[in-house]
């Protein structure tokens, strides 16, 4: 009886194992090998956590990638973090992003982050008019029920 249970368990494990070469695996193309793959040395990795919500970390690798951040306890119990990260773009230039995450949310600054187009002058004038006349009721907005 015990040998039948062991054989049944082994059969269940064999059936449940991934069956490479069948099903959806067969129809997937093989990933292309990366020609530029190489190991990147870590030049520095410094971390300090004081255990009270204050922390600092810095990381740098030989390919120019670096990350640094400083965290402090926030008013609502969260961590307020200020930091930056840098990495090399395909054209060889360096991208850098500086950020703050605190009670006011996450805010990032970088020349690489797209910004909206400026509003046209007539739209700005309409906004100013609406702000200057908040209680003025337009004739088409009067409704009687």
C-alpha cells in the first residue's frame, strides 16, 4: 500500500512538471542573444540604515550607472526620500534624474522628462478672466427648475 502511494506521488510530480517543448513553449521564438552582454563591476555600494527611518545609500558601477538617496522620517510616518540616479544612454551621453518623494508625492526633475506644450495666449486670458470673475454668472448658465 505504501509503495503504491509513493509511486502515485512520483507520477503526480512528473505530470505536474513543466513540459518544455510542448504547448505554448513550442510556438515561442527563441530570445535573441545580446551581443553587448558583459558583467559590470560594482565600484561602490554604501548603505547606512539607522533603524529610525533615517537612511542613506549610494551605488556606482563601472558603466557610469549611479544611484544615491537619503531618507528621513516624514510627518505621517512615511519615509521622505531625496535622491538621484544616472545612467549612460545609447548615444554615450549621461541621463540624470533627481527626485523627491514626500508628503506632496513624487516629483522628478530631468531634461529628459517630457513637458507639456505651453498654453496659447487666448487660453491663458480665459483662465485669468474666470479667476477674476468667479461669482459672475453667465446668461446661458441660468437654469430654473
